C-alpha cells in the first residue's frame, strides 16, 4: 500500500526497514481507508518513518520493544531548533502522527497501551477516599468523577 503514496524505490526501502518496516503497508492502508488525503497521509507516514529511523539508532530491533515513552526523546531531537511564525505546531503534528501509529500498533497487538501513573499530589490523602466514596457508595459515573477531580484539584 505504500506504493499508493510513494513511487521512489529508495523511499520504499527506507520505510521497509525494521522494527516497523513490516507494519507500514498496513498502516498506510488504514490511513487511506480513513479518508486522509494523499498529502496529509504522506506527512503522517514521513514522521513515522523518521521515528522508525530514531528507533534503529537507539538499537530497537523488534516492534515489541517499542514504548510510548520513546516519543518524548524523539520529539526533543526532531523539534530541536524548529522555529515557525505561522499557526503550524510541529509538536502537535508530531504527536498526532505518532498517535495514529501507536493506535494502529495497539490494534494489531504489536505494542501494549500504557497509561502513565498519575503523579501523587499532596492532597491525595483526602481527595482519593472522597472520590472512592462517590464512585462506590453514591454510584457516580466515571465522567462525573473526572469532572469532580478536575474541579477539586483546582481548589486544593
């Protein structure tokens, strides 16, 4: 499916290098299915190919070793010295593109989605028992708990 977006043989060789090389055809097909324009899909694929190069430089040789925590170090390298005066946000575009890639990899069972642990706040000793009470005893929905947590964190 990469041939739909790219014609140069050298580019296709770059995409097909491991650890993600065998996954890019399926990822490109998914972007096409979701209705992305050729230009936008090429932008997403290009950023993901650069991420693949970064993984190779870090010694990652298998897709199962990839973690979401690797996005931040890649972003620091990729965005170093990047300046713009327009509305374009390179950081947002990078996280969006890699978000699509990780969603695809999770769907394919290649990597596991990891949620970072919430930082422990000084007031969590009073907040967490109250939210647990609301969730279990008062049967409050998760959406309401989320809203309550945000509101109470601002106050505390």
